[in-house]
């Protein structure tokens, strides 16, 4: 297995911006819509280079979703952009009716997701968005782990037909996925092989899972680490193949324990191969104001929390 190394920390939202810049050059049908957050969503280059395909909607997120749905009728591929809280919770009815139910080819792109939004506090730190979006029939849900993967996911979504939700973040995080790593929607990536426990992680918790695996190796525990970038459709085959070896699993996500990746994995286990599972996630609460590092430690969303979850689940085998 290849060794994954931090090549320099970058913010995942900049990966989205880089992807949009490339799409603007490659695909004339790609259009961008923003709810008054051009700089935050890194739309600057797209707007500069393709002003005729950029729409500043203002603080009117519901209108943005409706306009995006309408643009698909003419063959355009709209990418909407705002904070995750405003991309989902604020406009859920419009997404359900105008995008999901109508099967419109809209890409809902959400920055500043989870606790790592930081100091803006609980009102902006949505921890329910994966659950909200994965429950919508036909909605693809993607949660990327670093700059390179976010750029790759953005490019892949332009070729994917159907409604999709792309979730990424605000802070700089380790950039460790190779730039040439193929991004296949619905296909998990095996990062390290192991025999004692499966760690399935998504988003910012993927790097933490790799650090945890190294710490566990020093303790004599062999951990298999899987990067689940697509929450829906979930790569059930990859999970079950790993579980057949390890017989237990830990899920790790920057999301509420209710409704996220962990519950999707639990369903796979219940229907196919029941096994002990431990969850690293926010335990049914809102967030609060603080630095990303402080919040990830307080809410136990780091490599140490993953190590502790592994030690618990192995005892249950």
C-alpha cells in the first residue's frame, strides 16, 4: 500500500474553487450561482473568466436553488455555492421539490460544513446536513477529505447526471490524496490494509484516521483505513470485504451521530453481516464557538478519539 503524506495544508474550499476554474475552461455548459459569498466559496476566478456564466443571487438561497433548477432545463449544469447551513437547512423545501423530486441536474456545493467552521458558532455549524441530503431520493452525497479530492470531486460531478450534494470545509487541513488519484463517485478508497479493525472515515476525519492507524500499529493493532468520500451511494462491497477480515468497525465523521455515515454503515451491517461498531461523531448536540482544533478535541473528533473507539470495539469482538 502507498504511504499517504501531508504535502502541505490547504483548505478544501480552495479545491472546489480550483475545480470550478478548470470546469469553466473545459465545459461551456457549467454555470455558477452564488449567494453573496464569492470569496468564501472561491468563485473569484470563475466569475472573472466567465462573467456570462456566473450569477450573483445575493442573500436569497431559496431563489438560487429555483434558478439553478430552471437552468438545467436549457441543458446547463449549475453549481450552487454557499455555506452548508444555508445550502441545506435553509432551502430544504426548494431542494426537495425543485431539484430532487424533479430529478434536476443541480450540483449543490456547500462550504464551511461541520464544527471546523469554528468561531462563527452553533448557528452556522450544521451537523445534520449529510442526514438531510442522503434521505432525498436520487441525491448523491459527497464529503471530501482534502484539497486534491475536493477538486477531483468537483470535476467528476460535471460528468455525473443527477442531483448531487458536495460538502467541504473552511479551515486548512492536510493535503495528502495524490492529485492524480482517480475519483469515482460511489467507490471507496482503501488507504491502508489491516486485519484487526476497519476504520471507515469521511471528510476531515480521514487524515485523523491515518494518524490513528499509526498509533494503533505501535500498540500492536492492525487497522484497515477506508476513505468513504461518497456517503450515497455507499460502497457497501468495500465495507463488507474489509469487515470479513477484521470482524469489527469504527466509523468517523464530522457530523451528528444521528443520520450520518455511521448510521448508513450500521444499516449495511444489519442487513448483511452484523458486527461490533463504534462511532466517532458529535453525540446529538449543537456546536459552539471556538477554534477548529478546540472544537474537534472537545467533541472527540480526532485521532485520539478514533484510537479509543478502536480499543473499545476490539473488546467487543
